[in-house]
């Protein structure tokens, strides 16, 4: 007696080799939606706007922009101060807040509002 697994394997093989079951990518009659590496115009516009918004930091307060510029353009002295000690590219948010407080002399409320604003802004991207 033939095992059920073997029957399933043979059936799958027969279905696969039957050319009538194949869908051709170039066939305009098929409904097969093949993936494309090209973005459609709407997605391309959204991606362009998102990139421009990120590059220009559009929609952020001056404080939030200063925080982002400090993070992106931080000299090695600051990056060493804010490392969390567990990895080479891991940073501590608390240490960053302390550096900002020391460098900019901002109240804690402004620092936390800036971080929240940046978080909300990134969520919108």
C-alpha cells in the first residue's frame, strides 16, 4: 500500500509539471500581480516627500531641530559621554538628556517635550 505522503508528493509533482497550471508573467490575460522594484507614482511621491521632510526637519520646533542636529553631528566627546556601556553603538537617552541640559541649559520640561515631539514626528514619517 502506498503511503498518503507519497500520494501527495506525486500529486504535487503532476500539478507542477502540467503546463496548463502555470501562470506566465508576460501574459496580459493572467491576473498574476508580480512584484515590481519600481514604486508606483503615488508611492514615489510619498517617499520623496518623506525624504524631503526628514532632510529639512519640517514640522519640528527649533529645540527639537537642535536635538537632532546635536545627535547627528555630535563630536566624539559627546558620543563618548552618551554611550550606555553595553555596546559600541548603543546610547543612553538619560545621558543624552543630561548632555543637552549641560550644553543648552534647557529646563527638563523643554528637553522632554523635544524628545516627545521628535518621537511623534518620526511616527508620522
